C-alpha cells in the first residue's frame, strides 16, 4: 500500500509540473488552460468583424488566433454587447475584451488588468461627401451619432463636451453600423467614430468622407478581469514572441490602414 501511495504521489507531482510548464505559470488562470474566449465587438472592422466566409476575422482576431496557436489553446470568439462588455467579462462569458478597446483610467481604477497599449487612435467625424461639412464647426446645430459605450461617447460627454454642446443633439446607437445607417438615411448629419473604423467604412462605401480633423488621442489595449494578471502576462509574452518571429508583422500587412499606428511595429 505504501508503495502504491508513493507511486500515486509521484504521478500527481509529475502531472502538476507538466501542467505548470506547459503554460509557463502555476497560476490557476493559466496553468493547464486549453481554451481561451476572446470577447469582441462583432461589427468593428478592421479589428473584429464577420468575414465573407461567415467566420470572425480582423486584425485583433488574427493576432489572438496566433497567440492561441502559440500557447496551444483553442480559441472561441464571443460577441459582446459593447455597452455591457465589462459586465460580461466579469460574469466570465469571456476571458478578455480585445477589440479595438480604448484604455481608460476608469477601467484601471475599477481593478481591471489592462495590457500594454498596442495601437494609437484618434476620433473623427464622418459625413456625406456632398454635405458641405468640412470641419466640426460646420456641424453646429446638427445631429451627430456615436456608438453607445465607446470612448467616443465618453469624449463627447467629458473632454469634448463643449463641442458636443454646439450640436443640436448627440444620438447614441448600439453599433457603429447603425450610426452609419442613420447617416445614410439622413437621420443624422455626422458620425463620431474611431479613425480606423471610419477609414475602413469609407473605403468600402461610396458617398462618405472623413473630416480632416482629429478630435481625441487614445490607445487600444486588452482588458482582463481583476486578478488575471498572469493570464495577461501570458498573452503579452506570446504577442512579444509573434513580434520577434515576424508573425505579427505578417498579420499587420493585411491591414494597411492601421499598420502605421501599431505600437509594437513602430516604436
């Protein structure tokens, strides 16, 4: 019996060592992990969107897939309600929010673990080409749409509140596509949105233009739950390896509109 127990204990210790070494950590959020759930905005090109083949794609999605391949995890994509993204993260519907997400001090203050920034972003206004609007000042007394729960909405309520006060009203929609639908139907006069999203949309749809005026500097990062620093570290180390071996640049080359603002390639 003693010999049997000794063998059993040795087997358990070997299993524990193997589990820790496979993930590079003994933290329960990482050790023995076989899958990873990525929370995304499913309508946010070029970072995350539904491709022509019916599968999610985009720069962030491709990088996350490469991270999971590197770490030996199976990737699952979860489309969040952007206005409720942190609630869904806390309820463990996903392991992170990684989808052109602006790093906010309020998230850090609330205890969320935020990765190092990977993208420099600004906010812009999109209007119809024949609108005659060429600056934010031209939109005084007009209707402007913004996506609910985004940094753009926060800016219009806080740092750019003086600008927002010049508009007739700010209309919130639960996706940026609905914002553009409102613009196309003349229900609003402009859409306030992230520059890469605006660039992607105006490239794919005729009749729209970006006003040449950048209205708010910010950076994108990945949000993890409080206490998941080891998981964040594992993902960041994998990204660093992808940068080192050239896979990150290979993915970025598919998205020329954003490549010049990717911090890991342009520092």
